């Protein structure tokens, strides 16, 4: 794997891996980590060999505790604004990552750490996971997409309750609310995420990307608009070699060998 001291990036077969590794600060999002995350997302976006990716943590205690408030206290106003722009761009890059992206969460996922998980397609968590957007208790609001992403996961009413109170929720409550796909025993989130990624990666890469495009593009749209988006995405799969391979494999009763073409 490659990357910086605070984020490692690489792949194992068709599975991309982004590993947060700033354990002494609970993976708090400082400037170096924000920039490294952006670079990692950009790198995996351009690798055709990567079909699915997982964001995970090397810290024993946290996925990410959010923004690095100690660093922010030392920054002049102009630098703070620059960092915020970089932070927002990073979250946008994660949200718009064209391939399925899974967050494997254990320990704290607070503030920007929770927003990072919400920017992924799926969240798997172990029983130690704790989620929350406590920004209002610090005199600000979620600024990494949390006010937009959380209502899409849980609905406006529940999102407002969680954001207005800033309270923390455990893995089981997050699962009940539909934030977490599955809760696993302590230490198993990464293994489960990789297993799910491997299952997804057996499918046609173009189909995976277009299915994600159709789902995300249709959210919040009228049924008619959603149908148009789905139709456009479907048409992108029709002339592919993978579609022909899928049909041949079905007729021959074998597993298809997709090449992303």
C-alpha cells in the first residue's frame, strides 16, 4: 500500500482500501489527512482494477473523531477558510466516488468522522461503534455534508433530533435507524466489509457504477425523473462486453468473468 503517514491507500485484487492511520489523535481530520483522503479517493477512482472500495481505520479506538479542533485553534481565519474548502471538497469527492464504497466503523465516528461514513454507500459497524454530530454544542453546525446526508439516511425528523441534540448513538441504535447495515462483534467490521466488497466485486464493474449512478441520481427526484435517470444508466450497460459475457455465462451455467468493458 502507498499514501502518506496518515492515510494508506492500495488494493487487494478488485478491492480498494483506504486506511486512516492517525491513532494518536483518534484519526482527527487535520489538513494532512484531508488532503491525503482526497488524493486517495482520486487515485482509486481512476483505477479500473478497483471495483469496490473500503474505508477503514488503523486506530483501535476510533474510525474518526472528526475535525482536528486543536489544529483549528492555531489557524488564522484565512487558513481556516481554506481548510474548510478543502474539507468540503474531500467530502464531495467521497460522496461522488463512482464505485461502491463501504465504511468499516469501530469506536468513535463523530462529527466529520460520522460525515465521512455517511458519504459512503454502506456502513458496517462493530458493537463498539459510537456515532454522533455534536457540532451545535461547539457553536457551529455539521459542515461536511451532515445536514444533507443524514436526512437521506433516516428522514428529516430523526436527523433534526440527532443534530439539534448532538447526542451520541451506539451501533445497535444506528442499525435500527437504518444508518448501519449490519452490526458485527468487536474487531470484525473490516473483515465483514471486505467480505461484502468481494461479493460485490464479482459482478460487472460497469453495472455496479451505473446502478450507483441510478440510485443516487434518483434520490429526491420525482418518479418520472428517476425513471429517466435509470433509463440512461441502463443504456450504458447495453453495448458492453460484460453484458454479453453475463448472458453467455448464464446459458453455460458458469460464473461470468467480467472485464469492465
